C-alpha cells in the first residue's frame, strides 16, 4: 500500500477550502486515504500547525477550529513522535536553510523512506533537491 507523509499545508486544505489552490488534489488524497487505498502519516507537530493555521483563518472561530481538530484526530492519521527524528531534522534545517518545523517533516520522510507531500511551495523551492518531497499540485492519484 502506498504511504505518504503529509505536512500541515496539505491538512489545512481539508478544512480551509476558501480561496485555496490545489483543493482537488488535497481532497483526492483524503478520499483515497478514507477508502483505504493509501496510508498517511505525519509528525505530531502537524496538529499544532493545523490548529494554529485555522486559529488565524478569518473564516474560523473557536468552535469551528475545535470541530476541525476533532475531525482531524478522528481521521486516525499515524502521528509520529518527532523525538526519534529531531537530530536529523536539526541537521537538515542547518544544511538546507529550513525551519526546524519544516525539517521535522523531511526527517520523518527520509527515516521512513516515504514521500512527503507539501502544498507549501516556498518550502518546496528550498528543499526540492532533497529526495522524497513531492508538491501536492503534481501528485498523481
């Protein structure tokens, strides 16, 4: 079964669909996950990044953000503790001028040999030479 690491930029699209690019690809990824066609994983950091993005979205209030987070956890995406990959993440952050936040996803992707799907194209531009990183817009499902 195909596996993907997703970052928060992908998960945000599932909830904040107003004025978002690549919604079809994001929704298709969620659909094939729900159908059991693929597995999704992410570092636990994704929950905090998703909640923060929704908190600062003008279309989301407290209730909508809480509901979205409950829905996200109900998806039962595999959430990995980054303690096993933090050293690799810090090294990647320094080597490729990434934030440690972004590097945590890259490290998980590399350690598990699983493609990282991102819709953060500024991040992708800085990290595209690294193996395993795929832009959401190019994902063929």
